[in-house]
């Protein structure tokens, strides 16, 4: 079943609704004819795009009666016109061409073709020579990103990680960055922003290359786009960072609800599977999405707070109807749902999230709790009392000797040990790998060097850990003392504290973000840069190679703390610790040309 859902939070109000408005005006209004029904053909990416910003009822209102996959074989409907909303890739265009291979066997009456972004001449000419007579419209609509959450977007290109960081794909790197730049420009265009672009200068040059490409393409886009009112830089800033900037946050066990659930439970495609209570318990599925207001409310809370909050909410529901007495349980609630259909949906959500929380806690109590203390001490270099960790190896050893921890957890702990000293000696690394018997997975550790993260160093060249913001006064849980580096970066960017040498601009710095007071002659100097941003400036952060759920949480926390600026975070894709370690391991695997692809080419 094709399901779509509009999300209505901060970034989404701007991005998703603007994305839908853009689709409506550029696609549906463009080929609208009263009382005429059409079919819409989508590829994998545009299916996700449409699902992130509209409903099936929205499509029906636009005269769309059938949604089909352009890749699949379909029954012809020669009396109907078809809209092709597709990415400009060989695979998608071949699907279009196949549908109109000959006049006698054409699947549809006519084709209205809308590409998500720029279609190169070679592909366009291939389409033109094959089926130009069937095509009534052909346009590029410039919307090639997925709004994932209220303040999170992705480019939906997980393979970019291999392309950008594998030592085997240096020549392919430029093409990948080129397409990523095109996609980021469509995000900026949809948000109606022309941000000042800056990047983290070290240790790799991916961020620099991508930032320069984005700046160039932004300039060209707004020069060519006659409809746009934007001619200069807007009051927004785009930061581009390589994934190696904060390795710690990618492997640490997080205890906030969303990050913990995606790390510890087998959640695939945002779908959580669970069984209902009782002997004949049925397997159920729940989608973790923005439309679930309870999920949105609790996903960034610590698991301890979640376990307190959900039973309270359940008690509220049951007490209102006086339907249960005594101790509340899942079986009581199952009975309650049968008796009161009116409350069924509300209770179902609470049951789902209680199941998730209990599943997380079962994993936590069995293994993870002991790991967390070790991880926090290694990550911060201090214990819960603020005392400096003098011997990191002594902290690490209990984890390595514990037979209940699997290889992934041991590798995560070893990595935190290595990160804590900015690298270790070759001899020490070899001993660790041999003693823990992880020879087959050793590339999960060694390959971090391709992300610019020091793994093997001489004892003399080991550097001190980078300085961090002092958050000792902030109220936190003992096993959740670490905060992602990206939170420091976001706060420093908003307060104009980023070092201009470490974070150079590719363009003129927009006046409200200029902490030095040096502004363009066209702008009057502002005495208070935060006052100047009250009209709604944005900080867009883009990480090459994946973002974590804990980093996503930071965008919300910083936006809440700094009312003058809305923070949006995005990446090529979203990662969990296990998935990232698998990707790290695969960096040195030579892939054939057929298995290495970008998007759905």
C-alpha cells in the first residue's frame, strides 16, 4: 500500500510543505486538466520523496488515480496520460523509454516527464531520440533530498560513504561530490535560502571540495532562476563536515530513546516489530514517524525518563475511563482496548513505545550497563566524579575479558580507547586484535585512517585530545555524560565563535554571521547579530558519510536553546554504530563496477 504523510514541525513546516507546494506547482499544476485522471510513475527515490511530503488523498485531489514503479513491468493503460516523476539516472530513463518503445505498444497516451534535478545532455538526448513524440512536457524541478524528520534531511545516498572514503575509488570521488552538491542546492532552493558556505578544513579535503562545488552551483542556480527573488546571500549558513570530525559519537552507546532503540533493536526502515501479550500473541508492526506525536515527544528523552513517562500516560487514559484497577500491565491494556475502541489508537501508541523501552532495558541490563561506564570514562577521559582517567587500558580490559560482550561491542570499546589517545602504537594494536581474536574484523578498526582519524601513531607523536566545551554544570545522567562534538559546533556557529582558519568560507560571510563586525558595504553593521537573526535565520549542517541519531537530537536541542536560529542537520544517510562499522570494514574491499553505484544509476 502506498502511504504518504505530511509532517508538521519546525523545519518540516518550511521544507516539507514547501517541497509539496513545489511538487504541486511544478508538476501537478503544470499538467493539470479538469476531470482528467492520470497515472504517476516513480522510482525508488521519488517514492520516498513523495511519501515524505504528501498523502494519497493529496494525489487524488491532483487527479492521480494510480501510483506505479517505473522499474517494474506494468499493464498498459493506453487511454491515460502518465506523469513520470523520476531521478535523472540511466535506470529511470530506460524505464521511461521502454514504456514508449513503439507507437503501437505504448503503455500510455502521453508522458509528462519531471526530473528531480539536472539531466545531463547524453541522457536527455537518449530519451529525446527514443520517445520524443510521446513526451508532452519535460522539466527539471530541483528537489532532490528527503525530509526525514522535522529538522533532519538526507540525500539518500549511503553508497557515497564508500565513494568518498575508500582508497579504491579516488577517481570516482569527484563525480559523487558533484551529484551531492546538486542535491544540496535543491535543498537550499526549496528552503528559499542562499547560505554562506563554509567547511571544516582538516583533516581531509572532501568537505572543502564539496563546499566549493555547492557555492558555485548556488551562484549559478540563482543567476539562472528568473522566478527567484533571492539574488544575494540570505541570513543563513551552511557548514559542511567530513564524517571523521567526531568518531566517538558514532560508536558510543547512547541512552536517549531513539538512539538507543535504533542501536540495540532490529529496527529496519523505521519499522519496529513486536508481539502482543498472551499465549496467542500476534506479531505487530509499528512505524516510528513524525505523525506519531508520542514518539516525537519522547524520542530525545533519556530512557529513564521514558520509562517513567509512558506508564503515567497510560494511567491517565485508564483512570479517565475507570476501566482498570490496581497495577497497570500490558494485558490489562489489551482488555481495555477491546472495551473502548475510542481509545484504541492512543493506547496502541503507548503500548508500542513501552514495548520498545522494555526491549531496550532488557538489552541494557543484560550487557550494556557495564559497557556504558567504561565508554563514558574513555570518551571523556574522566570518571563520573570528574577524576582524570590515568590508565585507559586498565579501564578497557574488563570489557575485553567479558565473554558476554560480542565482537561489535568489544571493537567499539577498543576504538574509544584508541580515540581517547588520538591513536596507539602498531604493536599495541596488533596485541589488542590478537588477544580479543578479532582478526577477521580488524578492518573495522584500521580503516578509520581513511576518514582522517589517527589509529596507528608512534608514542612520541600521540597528540592530546581536542579541547571540548565544559558541560560539567549541565544536569545529566552518570552514563550519559558525553555530548556529540556537533553540538559544540552548532553552538559556536550561532555565537560566531568558529575559528575562521579552521572553518573558512567559500563565499562572502552573510552579515548576521560575521562575528568580527566586518560586513559588506551594502549592509549596515548590526550591533547585535542575534537581534538581526530574529526574522528566522537558519544554520544548515551537512555531514559527508552519515549522521547518528544522537547528532540529529542536537539540532533540536540547540534550536530550542537559541530561539534566534533554527538548526537543520543532514547527511548522505543516517547510521547506527553497527552499520557504520560494517561500512568502515568494507572500505578496503574492492568492488566491481556493477556493485559500486551512486543512487539508482
